[in-house]
C-alpha cells in the first residue's frame, strides 16, 4: 500500500527554515485527513502517468512514467505550526485561480486577439474543472512575519476541513 505523508520534523529540518519573512504556497493533489483515509481508499492514492494516461501500476513503463501520491493536507497544515508559520489559506485550485482573477489575467495576456483568449480559456478549463484538476488539486498558504490578505483564498476557505 502506498500513502503520501508530509511532516515537518523540526524547525531545523523544514525546507522553509531559511525563510524569515514571506509566504509559502503549496499546490498538489490531495485531501484533508478525514477524506484521505476513508475505507474506500484502502489501496492508497498512488497514481502513475504515462503519455497523458493514468494508471495504478508503478511497474509499467519503469523509468518512463511519473509516479505520484496524494498529499495528506492535514499533515501539511500541522507542519506549518511546527515550522512557526501561520496557516493562511486552504482551498481548491479552481477557487484559488478564480480568486486571483485568472479571467482578467487571460484577457490581459490575449489583448484583442479572441483566438488567443479562446486558447487560454480552454487551458484554464483543464486547471479549473472539477473532473480535471480544479477539485483534485488543492492550494495551501503559510505565512511567516506577514499580515497580508491572500486573494486566492477569498472565495472558499477550507481550513475548517483540516
């Protein structure tokens, strides 16, 4: 059985130790612990990707496929406290992108070219649709020494689920 666990063992071993003031943003497949360890997920969360096709077999296409497992975001939130950070936000990737104004950014990038805008909108759909990456990917923010609003977490705050 494969499971993903993220833990900050101490302030000295945390990857964010050198950050005295700033923000850390985490984006990955994952769930809060209560959903992560549901009985129906008894096989874990391992997923392999080869040529845009997903499978659960880590021994197929050895050395050629990406192998990943989902993050237990509750463990990651616990790591923020252990690392002396403030947990500043937790939401879905779709809500994060909407909160930071992806639609306005696409319009700025496309200018007056409707074909470019249509292409960007199609790419954004893959990042935001629930059946694609919009709900599967989560976004989390940690702050140290900052007191600033983070617009990406303004539409949906899921910290209570951790």
